[in-house]
C-alpha cells in the first residue's frame, strides 16, 4: 500500500520558535519538496499576512506535481484568502476536544459541527479540495469525533486527519485510534507532535492502524518539541515495513534536510537518526573493523541510500583498521609500525580530553612519517571594526601560493565578517562551512577559546581547530587550517 506524505515544513515547521522564512526561502524549499516526490505541500497559512500570501502565490503558480494547500480555520475570511492564493486545497482545521470547543471557542458541540459543515460547503462551492483536520483529536470523545468526520464526508470532504496536537498518544493508543476510523470511504491522515518523543512511533503505528497519509516536517521541526520527522518516517517505511511504500526519492533526503536546516537556521543534533552528522560515523575499533569487512555488521542501511557517505571518526576508541582507512582517505599509506605509533599518539591526545580533528591527525602523521607539508594559504593580518552602531567589517591580508592578497567583508558579527572576507576569494568558492563549535577552555573574560569547525568540498569533509585567547583569531586560524587540508589532498 502506498502512503502519501503531506509536508507541513512551510506552515507548522515555520512555527518553530525563532524561524521566519522569506518568500524566496519558502519557494526554494517548496521546489525541493516537489522534486523529491512529496504528495501534498502545505505552503503556509493564507490568513497570516500579505507576505505569506505572496509566498503561497509564488508556489501555486509553478505547476508543481504536488497538491498545494493552505491552512485555514473554518471561517469564510480564511477560506477567501485561500481562494485568492489559488491553492488546490485547504487544510481545514476544526477543534474537536471539549477543552478546545468550550474553553477556546466558547461553543457547543452542535455549533462546532455546523461551523465545520458550513466551511466545507463554502470550500467546495469555491472549487477547493478539503482535508478536514480535527485539532486535538487524540483528546476528543471518539463517538463525537466520528460524528464530525461522518458529517464532513457527507458534505464532500476529500480526506480526514486525526491530529495528536499535544503529542499524548502512544504507539498502542495510536493504532487503536486509527483502527477505529479505518472504515471511512475517504483517506485518513495522521498528524502527530513530538512532545513525548513519540511522534514517529505513533505515526508508524497509525499506518498499521489504517492511515494512508501522514503529515511530516523536514528534520521534525515545529512548535515546542516539533512534529513527525519526515526522514525518519520515510526511511522506516522503506526499510522496516515492506508492505508499505512512498513516492519519495530517498537518496535526496540528506540534501533536503541540509537545505531546510540551512534556511531555517535550526541546528540538526549530531545523533539525529538518518540525517545527523553521527548517523553513519564510527569511532569504536570493533565497529570500524566490522564495518570495513561488511557494513551490515553495524549499519541497518547503507549511507548511500539517503544520499550520505560513511565516516570513521578519529578518537581514543578507534582501532587500527578504522585509522588506516582514514589515513588512506587523506592520501597517506603507512606500514604497521607507523600505524601503531600514530594510533598511540592519537589516544594520548584524546586521553587529555582534546577532540582530535583531521588537522591534528595530519600533524601526528606528519611527525611519525617526517613529512612537512607546505600550506598554500597563510594568514598575515586580520583587522576588525565592530560596534553597536557599526556593521561588523573585516579586512584580511593573506598569502595564497606566494601571492599577497588584500580583501574585505561584512557579516552579522566580527567572526562572520572575518570568514566572509576570506571565503569570498575564488579559491574558497567550492568550500562550505558546515559546522562551527566554540568552547571556552578556561574561565574568565580572558579565557582561551577552542574553535572546532567542519568544512566540506564536494564529498570530502575535514575538521580543524584554532585555539587562541581571541575568538576571531581562533576562528580564522581554524578555517584556514581546514582549507589547507582540503586543498592539500
């Protein structure tokens, strides 16, 4: 059975605290969602603002394969705005729990049903498809909820959706709830929130109970603890439930995740399933050895399935097999004695509590092999102008392959300005800064700052560090060290 995906990243996902997407950013995400095979895109809430309506209109006029929806309350004013945006359908959200009906709307159940039915009629009269979402359905009286859905179907609703608005379902109760509604003659959708960390489990249980459509957001973003994670659900369906399928291009999942993370500014936790940086990373010697021999030993799927690559992490837990594999990746071939010495030096460094980066590995290996690499890029000078009335501006003087170059840049802060001044040069154009982490090594305002970054060029990712009392110098030092590693391999 095929499971349809309604993605609400552009509506529910944008309600993540601190996230506000521009029209262009929404459009870029919508294009990607359509490309990867999303069935329904909830492009926003037309009632919100002029800017929101303009964003929705830009999406609806593209002729995407996906059906484009707008969120709407059961009010004519909301629906009129949806019609004006030329959406294909509305996600008509109607509260159905007594808590919402009485305390929020100050209505009776009968009035709520009339409001719902009239809104459906109004939508259908204006040529809109309708998905009726029962808000707080998981805390609603099931018999009353069934009455709301039954009346809605009689009035021509196209799909119904059961919403676990505050994430209180468990997998068992989710299955039972959807099994209770699986005798309707319209598709039943599932919309879960992650307040107890069960959104994905509850969504998968809903599918087993009869749901044929699920609501998700990319990276699981959304209000409070977020929504059902798109990538976790889709890959779980593909790998764990052979009786179900989706229309999603799974190998595009990681690129989609990174795009949304970058545009929303919502950091992806390293240990997040499927798309976290550690999802296909291995440090343990036992694990690395097994992976090299047969990846199935410690991976339930190949990283290539979701558009990723495997990584062996440098640290005190790594064994010689994983270390040798990493050394080969950076272009170094060593004998057994050299490998053993490099491994011991890494463990000694890691035992001191230091994160071992690719640059550290290179230095350790160079010392053991007595190799001296000439860095192509050297920092000569960096100057920053910043203040509460001044846009942070940086000027840098660097030497690239023996040529001295002056450049300047601006940014949101002094570190951003300094990095922008460097990376705007042609030699840096294919290099992306994908992670930036700062730690204070000692206490006080004069503390030493340890900056660890990750840079990517094509399929290659390296880490580097800079340690200084000045966060700007530490950041620039780390950035240039990482770029030298990328360019030197």
